């Protein structure tokens, strides 16, 4: 449906290194592999994807603000900013579209400093621990919520 706004998939620091960075934790899929899978799954659900990655916190904030008018929903893997960024928390709270936090690993089973998610406290929901499949589950949730908010 051409009138549907895309799902933004925003990725934070170090996710550009997927496939080579600690594959025993994050798996062997690259960010390009995940992007391709997200585009395919969103397409099956009638959505397009705007897929981005940045190591810069402020750029993620800018993209969230842009999504406010240009996206139907956001899937956000904020990486380490998940646990530290009041700025991302506030940006999510400032937009009215649904934001789904996602992670490849399960932060609750990792180091103590990863157990608190400032992003998750502002997001509509959290999907974590399923490897690259976490993104596909988040795309499904985002599509469902975008349809609900549009009255589809």
C-alpha cells in the first residue's frame, strides 16, 4: 500500500560490526543480512523499511524526531545507548508513533549494567534474545502497531 509510512529500523553503536564482533553473543549475521531480512518481512506485511545505523547518539535522536512525521513505527536497537541514554528515552517519549526496542542478545542474562534499559522504559515494547530473529519479530510488532494506530 503506497500510502503506508515506512518502518524505521534504527541501529546504534557497534552494530555495524555484526558478523565479526563477538559472534558467540551476537551471531554471525551481518547488519546487511539483517537489513535484507527486515526488508523482506516488512514487504510481506505491506510495509517498506528505512534501515539506518549510527555510532552517534545525537544522530539516533535526530532520526527518532524525523520518524515522528515520516514513519509508521520504529524498531530501535540502541546498542549500549540502551542503558545510558536519557536523550533517546526523551526522544521516544516526544514522538507519538510506536517504538519497539530490540536486541540480538538478552540483556537480562548479561552483565549487571545491561539490566536497566532507559530506552525500554519509553518504548511500547521490547523484543530481545532471539538473535537476528529479534528484528523480524520487532518488524511484525511494528507493523501491527502501525496498522492499529492508522485504524487499519
